[in-house]
């Protein structure tokens, strides 16, 4: 029988957790609204209203609920108005506290939407219902664990897919993200060269690629963070392995990299994929390999007292790590950092051009760009017209299906073909819009680099020195104390053909009068041949399908 509760001071408590335990529970606002209505019907006095968005699975996890109990114990209130008992407790510790307050009469009433719990009631009733709420959580945890184990045994990740992959909703598997898979693979390629650090790669993909994560509802669609790029390079999932609760499971998703590639990146990053703690900073560690065994070169700093002066000096040396058991390496010679940097300077000198040739290159690029603008405009207009017509064809096809003029098989086949064509045309439109500007900028950077890289290397900090070496060429090696680097093809073209042009240019002695017809013709010939080199490098960049990184220099255009 319902007790007269007119003298009881109630605290209204509404709770909802975002976890699966509360999928069917009404929202907090709905609970408060309905409980106020119930209080009016039963003439209950509500002293305060408390709301909380916390799980009740663990004790002492809800500060608002603890405040409610404190007010009950202090006598400021003696009743609780809530939706159901499971809003108050889903664990035995909190259940015991409430039960003890109820038995002692300190808590005079618990009023839910469908019944009232009183001190004189059989204690078994409250304990059974609170126990049912607790058992629900235990069963839920078991079922969740069973589902997770089943997924892992089948080779599928039971959580959100990492960047580059996506959760396939129909079959509940992990599939390649068609927009990001190849881009993430390029991130690994950049890292595997040993020429880039994760922050450098993050800057490239954010500033140059405009890379963002996949959007899931209200989350995602944002650039990667610094911690995110390190997590990516430390995640063995990309090598086909699922790590879960300190265990490894073979995944059925398509691996992005090999296990050897993953382990090599871990070596570059340091153990467990974290940056190695350093007492000294070195510019070229992780970039240069041994010419004999292929291992990376490392650097160390040693201190030495000069006997004649008593001065303590530091010397930094590079040497082979010899971290392979498969090959015996005889490269025991060390290379002092100043001698290594001198060799890099000499290598850069081979591809250094005069400022006059830089100005000519920029002039030639601008002239060619003016000529290409009209051609690009015509191409863009034609592509846009084709896209509009294809979209119109798709709309007409859909209308024909609505009118039953074609069957499902014809519609699906035609629709897929037209949608594919639309995607391809949109991609071509984007390429037309960005292509010329992108490659012109890259070509300009190349000739600026060829003009000023050596001088900036000499005066640059460690990071700048590293960037310049990485931009010059690939696979730098040291053999018997000598640096060898394969310059990229665009620099090779300059190194092979520029010296002759420079010699001819200096031989004209243009600063001396008079300027003869022969000098003018010779100068025109130099300009024309240089112009062909510039155009060829520009065209070569346009044909490449990989990312090219050339660092910013102080003399950028």
C-alpha cells in the first residue's frame, strides 16, 4: 500500500550512461520530466534535482550520486525519486549502501516510476531487484567479451579501424578505405626511406596533401595529430597483426606493409615506436647506410682533453652500427661529422647554379604557364561539359527504371558504369585545376634549391641540414669513410648539363663592353638550351606518381 509521502523530502536523481547498458533507457530530460509529473500526481515534495551522465558499473564512480547519499545521511533529505532502481545502482557496493540506509530508516522512501520501496518492506525485495541490475552488468560484460573473442578468432579487429582502413558495416569486417589506403601507404614509404621523421611527414600530409581522418558520425574528418602519426607508425595492424589485451592475433584484413618493413620503422623510431631518448642531437642518424653490410650509420659524441692546452673538446663521429648477424662487416672506420658535412657540401656544389640561371628558369616557367592557361581552360570546359552530360545520363537512366522501361539488371549495370565515369571525371577536373600550379611550384623549388641549398646547408641548423640531404637524393651510403649518394634525376640533369652552360656564360664576359652580335647569339643559345632543361624537368615532375619533398629555403620564390 502506498505510504503517505507528503512529509518526505525527495531528491530527484536521473542518470543515463552512454554505454551499451543504457541503450533502452530514456534520456535524462525525459526522466526528469516524467518524474516531475509523477511527483505532482503523488503530491511528493522535490527538494533538489540531480542529473548525471556516468556509468554505475563501478562503485565510487559518480560524484553526483555520492552527493545525493551525503544529503540523505546528513538528514537534509530522506527520499529518492528515480526512474528505476538500476538508475541508482548496478554494483553490489552501492546497492549495500542504499539498502543499509533504507533498513535503518534514514532513507524513508525510494519512489520509482512504478513502485515505492520503504524501510518496513521485506529487504529481500530491494536486494533482488538491485541484484538483477548488477547481474545484468555481469552478463553484459560476459556477452561483450564473448563477442570480442569471437571476432578476434575470426581474424577481425573488434574496434574502430585504424587510419587507412574502414569498418565494413554489412559483413562486420575491416576493409581498405578507398580514399586513404594508398596515401597512408605513402606515409610508410616516406618513413621507410629514413629521410623523414614523423613530425616532418605529418607536416607534409597536412599542409601539402590536405589529409584528414575518416568521418564517423560526429567524430573524425580532422587532420592527424602528432601523437596520432606516432600511433600509426607503431601499430602492427598495418602488417596484418591484431594486438588485443597484450596478445597478438593473425588478421584477415589486407596488410599494408610487410612485417620486415614494420620492424625497420620501429628501429628508426626506437624501441616500441617511441622516439629514442637522446643526450645529443645528430642531423643524419637514420638516413645513411653502410656501403658494405647495409646497416644504418649512427653517431656518438666523445670528449677529449687537448694535452697542450688542457681544453676539453667534443668530437662527433658517424660509424656503422653493424647490427646484423647475417653479414660480417669490416667497416670499422669512423667519419668525423665535419668531414661528413664537407662531403655533403661538395656533393651539393655539383648541382649548384648561378642566380642568373635561376632567374631564367623562373622566367621560362612563367612564359610556359601563360601559354598553358588557355589550353587548360579549354580542357577544363570540355571535362566539365562531359561530367554534366554523364550526370544527365544517370538521371535519365533512373527515370527509365522508375517507369519500368528497363529491368533491375540493366539499371544496375548502367548505373555502376555511369557512376564510375562520374568519379573519374571529377578526379580529372581536380587534377586539371591543381596540376599546373603544383608542378610549377615544385619546379621553382628545385631551381631555388639548386641555387641556394649549399649556402643554407653551411649555415643551417641540424634539421635544415637533414632536410637538404634528404631532398638531394636517395640511399646515401658511406664506404671506407667516403659518402656516396644517388642524386634524384632532376638534379642529375642539372649536374650533367649545367656546367658546360655556365662555362660558356662566364666566357662571354658580359660585364665587359662591347656586346657584340656573336655574344648575343651565344647568349641566346645558352638560354635556349637551359630552357629545354627547365621544360624537361617540369615535364618529368608531371609524369611522376610519387610524392616529392623539397624543403623550404630562405630564398623561396
